[in-house]
């Protein structure tokens, strides 16, 4: 996916410094907890240190930065926790890993967007916000001030690093509709801790964004950009950033196709052709919203994915071997079990294997030409140099937390943690089966079409960042994936068995050729 026009074309390094159970279930297995804060609270401190160090040392390495660059990407968005500096008791810091990331990025020719993904008391109640079912950060001035202090310290530490593209002030502060619709809002482990929770009001969010800008811009100077998530309210910002006199800013919106497949009971019975038409409408609607917002302030799609229910419908999930569909109603986008665990006992990022789970397919449509970046967009990162590169248990219950509900990713990655439910009557082929599994080419064709229509829609933005680079399993699991089918060239790299592949993992997408 090389870029010739200098637009942002990146990938998120999710699951590395901010843990999400659906991405690294092995880390949560012993404790049984649903989110990172409770994992820290319930684990012996010495064991927690060992667990996190082993994970952080192996989940992402310099080889991954080389691979990202070699595939033509130019930016990594790195989610970081509020305890990154190690000054919050009970929560081991990780700033040394961010230091390494900058070293690796500079050697690979990549830019880095630092993303403050969690804050004390949580800004959304999703597991990706660190504390499921709790949204009280904005009600406590001391916690708000702490978040601003973390942002300033990050800016001072990295402002002189050539790889710094910018800092994202806060990931996915939740709006009223998303908070009311999200299953995670009622799943706090300690109801007392969640007492007083509620959505982050627009009035407060504007005050916080104004303060963050005034703290960051003098430190960063005029170069690095400051990124503000739309809070699932993209078209409510209009000219606010301009009126505030903010320069070098970008609005981040998150757009997941699976979030449009609601109510799930309806989309499960739609004919394939109808579903594909719906996808086209969703992408066009998203592009219109982005274009409208970008008249005032540049917009980037900071999280997106090729995952979709139509491709999952063509795959297999779990031991039953029936056609799977995505149940996006109760999962957390950042809950584990995206497209099913397939009965796999997956590792923690240092060991394990990838379970058999449904893949989402891709379609043989060439990627459309790129539109020029908005003229008022801050300078994008430069393009990197070429080559700088059991019996199975039933599916687990949906995790607490996730990215809330909504539409153009109102609720972000909620569906990403959706568990792959066994539905339908089409059995796996072979002895006892009722028919052959749809060939990988058909799934690949769906994926390719879905990827092309989304990338075409995101052309009106300042760029896009895929979620995510890698998911569960150990470092060796990717090497054990089936190779491309014989006779398939790099441009037509369909795998013989893509049921082990996950569309949320960009490495798998590359391996299967799901984006061409």
C-alpha cells in the first residue's frame, strides 16, 4: 500500500503498551479480569512486572517497524496509558518502550503519532479505556490535571525527535448515545467505583481540548500536529478549532464497517448483494461526513479495518463448523474473541497459537486512485524509503467494555470484540459435512471490494491508520500460517486456508492479499 502523495498511511500498534483482553487474552487468563486496571490490581506485583515485561519485550520489535515500512506505510499510531511514566503506584510504566519505538521508527523511516489511550477514571468505560464500566475521569479535576501533565511530559520528552508526527490528546471520549447504548456501561466490576459515571459532555470536552492545546503548542512548537478525537461527534465541531485559533491540528474519527451492521438480526439475513450495497452506502456516508468536517479542520481516519459480516458469513468459526456471523451487539471492540477464538488457547504475546476463526474475505477490485490531501492539512509524514523493511469450548462470553455503540464508529472498536457466533446451516465440507467451505477466493473478493470502497472514501481525509498491526498469539504463530497458494504471485496472494487469519491483524491482511 505505498503512498505517492504524502498522505498519512499508517497502522496502530494496539495491544502493546495498552492492553485489551480481546487482543491478548493470554495475559488475562490467570486473573480472569476484563480490563487492564483490574489485571494490575489482582496480580501479584512481581508477577505483574514479569508478565508485562515479557509481553512488551516481544509483542512489538524493531523487525515489525521494518516490515511496516517495507509495506509502504509511513506512520505508526502508538496507544499509551496514563501510567506510562511509572509514577502511578501499582501500574508499571512503559516509557522506555516508547523510547525504543522512536529509535526504531527513525531507522525505518516512519513517523510516530503518540495516542493517550487511557486516563485515570476512564473517558469511555470501554476496556480500551483501561477500566470497564467506569466513566468518571472528567468529573474529577485532579484526574483531568494529571492527564494534561502526562501530555506535557510526553511533548517535552519527544519534541526534538525527528520521528514525532504529533500527539493525540485523548482516545474516544464517549458521547451520550454511545454511553447509553454500550453494554460495557453497566459492567463495572465495582459498582461503587462506577457511581457517578456518565458520558463526557461536549462543553467539558471543548474546555479540555482548549487546555490541552494551550499546554502542548508552546512545548511542541509549530512542527508536530496536535490530534483531537471527535468524541463520536464529528460534525458538531464545525469551525470551533478555527475560532479557537488552533493551528496544526487534525480531528481523528474512527470508522468501522462492522459498526454499521445493526441491528445484527437484520443484517444476518440480508442477501449478499444487499449487504454489499449497504457497505457502499456506509462508505459514501462516511466520506460525506468527513468532507463536511474537513471544510474547517483536516480530518484523519485514525482507526479502520476491512472486517465485515459478509466475509465472516463465508468463513468458519468454532468447533461446530457452521457459517459464522458477527454478533456486534454485546462485544467490546476491544474485547477478545474477534471473529471467535475457535477453541484456541491463545498465548500472551510470548507464546501460543492462533485459533481457527472466521476470516473476512476480500474482493478483486483495484484500489482507486488517491485524491489529493486537503490543502489545509498539516504537513504529512514523508514516505519511508523502499525496503526500510482443545474438545473446543463454546465461544467465550462477550467481554465487558469496548468501543460503545453508534454508527460511523460511534463506539469505535465495539464490534471488534464481538464474539463469532455459530449460526446458519451450512456445514464444513468433508466427512459429516453438508457442503464445502466457500473458497478463499470468494472471501478475498469481498475483502478487496470492502477495502477499496473504504480507502476511496477515506481519500477525502488527511489519511488513514489501520487497526491493528497484530493480535493475539506468540511471535512464532505468524510463521506457522499457511503459505500462499501455489501459483499465486504477490499480486494475487490468496491463501489455501484463510480460516486462521483475522482481518483485524494487518499482517494477516497482507498475507492473504485482502487489500490487493
